[in-house]
C-alpha cells in the first residue's frame, strides 16, 4: 500500500457534493414524512402516503450516502491539521446548528406534542445537548439525531489518527480498518453480544465501509489511483452490499414491510458509482455555484425536519388535502432550515470557531506563527 503522505491541499469548492448532500437530505425527509412516520407504529403520524411510500421507503439509505460524503470531505478536512485545529473545525461546524435545531424541536414539541414520541424530560434535553445522549442513558429527542453520534465517533477516530500521525500512512490505516470489518463480517453471530456492542461503539461495522470508501475516493481524486486503493474499494463495496442487505432485513422486521434486495443493492451500487465519477473528475458539469445554497441548507434541514414535520402534518391532518399538507410542511421545514442556517449556523459557527481557535489553537502555536487559521472550504461541506 502507498505510504506517501498526502501533500498540502487547497481544494476548490466541489459544488457537486453540495447537490448530492441536498438530494440525500430530501431522500431522508421523504422517508420520514411519507413512510416511517406511519409505518414505525409509534404514533408519530396518522396521515398515510402509501403510493409515495412504495418509493420513499428506501430513503433511509440517504443517511448511508451522507456517511460516504463525510468520509470524503472529513479526510480532506483532516489532512495537515493538528488535533486542536480539527476539533475546532468540527465543533464549530456541527454544534451551533444542532443546538438551534434541538431548541426549535423542543419548543415545538412542548407546544404541539405531549403524546406518542413527542415528549421529553429536562435531563433528556441536557443529555441531547451533547449530541450523544445514549452515553448518559437518555434517548434522542428526535430519532433522526442517531446518525450524528455515528459521525462523532468517526471524528474521534480521525482525531486519534491525527494525534499519532497515522496520516503519513493513510492507505495502510484504511486497509487495517477494512480488514477489521472483514473479520467482523466473517465471524458474524460467533461474536458475543457484549463484544458486538463494544465494536459498534468503536468501529460501527454497519456503516464503516461508507466512511472508508469516501476517504478512498478522496485519495484517488487527490493522489491518484493505486492497486491498493482499488482493492480496498472493492472490499468495502462488497461489505456495503452485505451490510445493506442485513440493514434492510432488520428495518423490514421493525416496520413490518418487505424491502427489495435488488433495489437496496442497486442504490448502494449507485452511491459507489456516483463517487467514482467524483473521484475521476467526471462531474464537472455539476460544478455550479447555485448548488452552494442547497448544500448550506442540508444540515439545518436534517436537524430540524423530522419531529417538527410530524407534528405539523398531524396538525394539518383532515384540514386539507394530504398532498397539499405534505407540500406545505416540506416548504415550512425548508424555510425554517434556511432561517437557522443564515441567522444561527453561519454567524454562530464563525463566532465559536474564533473563540475556540483563540483558546485551543493560537495559544499552542509557535511564537510568530501568525493569526487565526482561516476556515477551509471543506469545513462548509462536511457534516
């Protein structure tokens, strides 16, 4: 495997990734509003969209695509950074918008909820502020937040790799991680339940292959093709196909529906094909600045849409045509997401980045090293 350390990169903004993130977010929103809300059986929604749900039931895979995007852009963001710099970039990028979305969700839950899954306690709210409430024995206030904790664990792995200077042999690191995933998959049910819980916390085998594949696609784009990278992509592609089938069966049992393995596998193959096009620079026709606003909207849309959307759809149930109500709620959550992005996410992110940089980065920088590091373009892509 290549041991050549990646050189300093100043990548141009990839507007194609903004578009892909927005499409993935819309897939998740459609899944929640037109399928999961009713089929989960937890009383979240009463309005059915059966015809749409036949398609939107596969929208949960949008989260998997998000993970692949994260693997790509987080590796980009981590290269040539110290642990404090990486910590500042991630905290300032994720937490202001999340706190805003959490607060809005809590307020609307208090105003319109009080039934089914739309309740929470003050200790639960405080635990959710960390983005990792399960660590404190509390559930997520909005179940869509589960994926953010997976992201945090991926960031923790990246921070460790930065700390031990493992990016000098990043291909080897990704190869070892892939090998661990292969061993876990091969052992299957022979792994004890307690060990499964530990492995899920440390290396999240259900989704790791998406992060690894995204990182490999970034290396191919920035450093070129090597036999090792192609081999690792193939291995992670096979792992993604295997675990996507397991995930579809598990979700099907929970929702009491049947997922087509052909469609599930086809979508995973599509994800890899899309990123192959990105890696080999075949998406130049998608490099349109207009997509920047869509990418900027994605994260706030994700953190504010689910329970807020459920509650609004329930309020409108029986008062108007269900598809008109769906369109109205979709527009409402997108407008709300845009407001949060412009009024809170961007200014609060800049403020927090500056304060944390002063506290954690500049004090540790060598004398005369200069002022505050500027935000890199990839900081605004990663989520």
